C-alpha cells in the first residue's frame, strides 16, 4: 500500500499532511489564510484563497516527501464544518465571501425560525442559532438579486460547506467536479434529517433553500470521486471526509459509546460518542453524526461547541499586544500562582453551548491594581477550561455517561498547565493523544475507505497517549471557582441587558 494524504482545512489555516500506512505522520505543510471582519460579529473568508492555499500546501508537502501521485493511495479531507460557500456551477466563481461558522449575522432569520425550534431540534439535532449553515445560506440568498436567486433554484448556483467546495474543485470543478458532502458536514447545516440522513423537505421549506443547490450526502468513509483538478494528485481517489471535530474524534479513536474528546483549537469542541441512535439533549447540547462507513449505520454524538478558545490567545497577541507569539501564553500564565480572582469571559461571538446567548459580550471581571498581564493570560486560558467544564457536566446529565476520561487534542493541548486545570475544574482525568488528531482522523477515515486499514479495531491499536493529568482540586475549591465563573458570565449577559 502507499501513503495517505490528508487535507485539514481549518478556520485560520490550511494543512496538508502525508501519513504512512502505519498511521504515522511523516510530513506536513501549513499556511494561514486571511480572516476578514467587515462588521462587528461578521467573519468571512475568501473561498478562492482557501482553494489556492490548499493547492499550494499539497504541492509543498509532496515536494518535501518527494512523493508523486503514484505513491499516494488515497486522500482524506477534514474541514471547518458550518462555514458556507455559494458558487457558480459554470465558472466556479463564489458569488459571496464565505461566511464563517463564528459569524453572528442572520439573527433576524433565527428569530423568524424560533417558533419552530422544538421541531427543528427534533429533526436536525441542532439549536436554532447563527452558528449553522442554513442561517448563513438563507442570509446569502436573501441578499442576492432576483436573477441569482432564480439561478440557485435552477442548480446554477451551488452551496457547500468547505469540504464540498474542495471536493468539487479537486475532482474537476466546472469540467465535471462532484458536488457532494459527507454526512457529518451535512448534519451541521440544519437542513439534514438526522434519522433519514437526507435533506429534510420540511427544513428546506422553512428556510427557503432550494434543494437544487445542495450537494449529495455520502457516508464519511467511502468513494467521493477521483482527483482531476490537481496534477500532482491526478487519479488518486478521495475516500474519507469528516467535519473537523468528528475527524478529531475519529483520530482519537472515540469509537465506543461514552468515548469523549475535546479539541482545543480556534474554538473548543467536545464530542461524546452515543452509539448508533441519536440522543437528544435537554441541556443545550447538539446532536450530530459522528461518522458513517459506507454500508453501515451511522454513529452519533452529542457535542458542545465553544466559540472562542485559541482565538482568544491570538487576540491577546494581536489585539492587546501582551504577547509577541501565541506560544508565550503558557510562560506568562505560569508567571503567577493563580488568576488573582480575574475571570475572562471571551464572548466575542456570543456564547455557544450550553448557554446559546448570541447577545453575550466579552468581559473581564475582578480587576484590581494587583492584576498583571500574567493574571489576564491565566484567566484567558482558564476560560477555555471553565467553558469545557460546563459542557462536560451537561453531557453527564444528558447522556448518562460518567465522562471520567477526556481525550485532548489541538494546539492548546500542548499547554500542560491548561490540561491540569481542565482535569481539576472538570473532575475528570485528561489524556492527551496526538495534537494533530484532526488530520489524523481524515487519514484514518481515508485509509479505511481505501482498504489501507481493516477497520476501527485496527485503528485503535495505533492510538498513543502523550500525557495524562488527574484532578487534584478539592470539591469545595472546585465549587467556589465554578460559582465565580458563573457570576462572571452573568456580567457578560448583564452588560447587554443593562
């Protein structure tokens, strides 16, 4: 067998990585792409820049390894899920900037759908929120001129999350590219029925989205087409596609009910495998598809999504200027014994699970003359753990699982101090696997689809632990810290409420 190439299309950068058939990453290349913030709460990407960066990173990583298409068995893709792209089928030209998952426009559409929230949750597993693609797509359609709205109804305009955009371009673009998505990405649009795993006619009617512009939904592990739009990968099949957080769970080998992972990236995303039947949440979590192998039932998950995690560190660096690099945050946070009773609620895009308050705003409370930039850095890191602890407690209540172990990955997981605080404030063991679990999951899925790996049991033997933290905080201290955190969150809401 040959190597596997994984494309990891994140929120701020593109990564291409080559994996050997033993699941080991042998080379990678990444590059950041531009983030656009045209108005408060708006976040956009240039979809053409994403495609260009992807092409460049494929070429770079293949150049580093001196591999050609004949050495690559298959391609796997993982992507930033809800981000919404609309483009012309005839030319491949996007008709609007890609609207990113963090974007909070479309609140009027959310208000219009609010009376149907219970039915939407039952059908799609999702909360009615600006987070999901249907809101972003409806907003785009509402702003298009009548002629383009007619083109959308005729299938002359295509919609896709970033995986669809990449697959369409990789498989030929206007010259015959496949317009497809996988079931995990489709489950994040608020347009797919969780039980039938097909587009919901009821949701299409509610949102006014024409079915003609939607991609075909396929299992995550299987055939998605053959590369024709990149000469260095010509003829290589695409055999695995997963949304980034499902991919991280797959890379963390969360294959059994109760297995739980948290990815500490731009945002923070915690998934618990719930088995082959969807489990509804009573506490503000969302029900989603974890993965599906062709010819088999889908595996489902409960998920808690946190909008701001690693991006808060970027803000400390770029917005406040108290860091010269993101890596400095651990050193700065470790320069103080604790947060000095400073609490940082990073509600830059509102608050996601389990509170779902798009009106919340970022807040730092507890400042005195004693506070330093070290306390602010520590409070910023702790905010990620506090938000995760809220999600874990909700998961325990909704799923019935104890959640005694949390598998951590993502860029912030290299921070040992954060991992220890996460174990303390969540009262659970934290284990760290590969930091690059998202790319690993895409490679694992593609490898299964191409027959490089026999199945999930084969993959589970490849998982390696790189760190472990046990809770050391007393129950009384934990309760007191969580109470102070909740008080800080109430301030972030009270600012809006007056």
